[in-house]
C-alpha cells in the first residue's frame, strides 16, 4: 500500500507498543499518513506514533531497536464516534494535526479521520446547489443585516458548515442561490478556492422559492444534483445518499428525518360513541422532509423558469407522473435553523 486512500484497512496502521522503532517506521512508510496507532491487544489506543516523534528520538541518539513506546508522547487527541466529519476537520485544523483517531467509550480505535481524505476526499461527479436566497423572516431581528445562512454557529457561518460537508464528500462544484444580502455571501466564499471547491452564484432577481433557482443553472448537470436548504446543520452522509439514489433508480430522492410529537395528555380512542381504549401521553412519530434532495438530470429540466417554485411542487409532479421518488431515512445529526429557539439550541450544543 503506497498511500492511505480513506478506504484502506485500519489494521494496517495499528502497531503494538513492543514493536521496534524500525518496524513502526516501515508501517508508517507503507501507510502514507506519517502516523501509526499504538494499541494494546484489545485495540485500546495508547499513543500515536509520528515520523516526527521517531526523528526526534533518533536525533537524541535513540536506537532503531528500541520499542516504539519510548518514542511517542502518551497524550493525544481523539474523537468520539458521534463527531461529524466537518467538526473533525475543524479539530484537525485547529490542532495542526493531519489525523484524528475515532475511539469508542472503552478507548478502542474504531476509525480514523484524515485531513487529506476529509478535505479533498474521492472526487464526486455530482454538483450541489444550496438555496441561500431567503430572508429568514421567522428569525426576526437575527437576520436584520445578515442573511440567515450566514448566521454563525460556533466559529463559522451555517453556510460554511454546509460547504465543508459537501467538499468532504468529494463534491467540487457548488452553486449557491443568492438574493437577500447576497453580496455578503459572495464576499465570504469568493470563488471557493479557499474551501477546496469551485463556487458559483445564481442570482434571484425575485424570490424563486426552494426549487426555482435550479432553473438558473448555467448548464444541465450530467450526474445527479444534490440540493440543500441553506439553513441546515447536518452531518448527513452524502455518499450514502447518492448511492441510495442510484441503486434505487429514482428520478428524485428526499432525505427524511424522524420527528416525534409527544402529546402531554391521555388520549381516548373511540368507536362510535364508546371509548375503545385510553392511551396515556402517546408519542406520534412522523418522517419529515429534511430539506435535502437528489435530482436526476432529467428532473432538473422540469423546473420552470422565472417563477416562484417550491421544490415540493417538483416532487409532487414526479409522483403524479408515476415517477419513482426515493425516501432516504437519514440517522445523522440534523437541525433546521428556522426559528429563534432552534438557532439558540444549536448555538448551545455546537457553540
């Protein structure tokens, strides 16, 4: 193995603390990441050995025959399994590291984030379009002077989290629809160079809704188009969504999220004029539209030009014409920043 592709066997990077410096150097060289993961027999992570640690060991007169455990510091940075990929990228950039091991609650290695594959992963042929032209009126004063997708969450705007997510799954051409204070978005992202992608803007001269801006694409895509609302905080796996869309042969796919409504009262189920049963404080579960879609190129062409057009109207049209629409049940983190209380909650959990 000459380089770590992001799909290589993690076992290739795991070494025991008894292995010699020379043996670990060979593992590091073959792994192509400049690191090896020092673990015990139960796979518990004990240390991270880097080529820099070994170099410093040798400069000080250390031996190649010494056990690797004497060369590397015992403190290291890791992440839990629930850390989304964009957050893993942020940690690596902030800490100036190129790899971030993922460990379970017992401290055992389960995966590895790498800056190389996370930032510029396997190139995806699909484009993405982010709807960022709305005023965000439900957020009231929060969006006075700033477009909703540019509201900060943690150390960056919501829209930057979305761009980073798309890029981390290999999408390199991203269109952003702009209208309300769109210049602020354009000034922040520019042409996308600083975000490892190509960003282009489609200008809504009048509001076109959640689907109309698709008609402003400069050319028809050759691969399925990913469409996202610009006010989402999500860790959805774009690769899985696209694979689901292709495998099902769908004309369009919608990401759906489970949503539970808890009724705070006892509910009576009746039959005629009689009470049949009582259900105490039931929870009603629904699958809600998560504002993330994949559209086949031929469906993109169905979007009319020059008028307000909700994307749900496009989906309804496909259903009426008996075209297959996929229901992708996402399990990952998802928040819609549409109401002040939702924005405040996300700030608390992600700030």
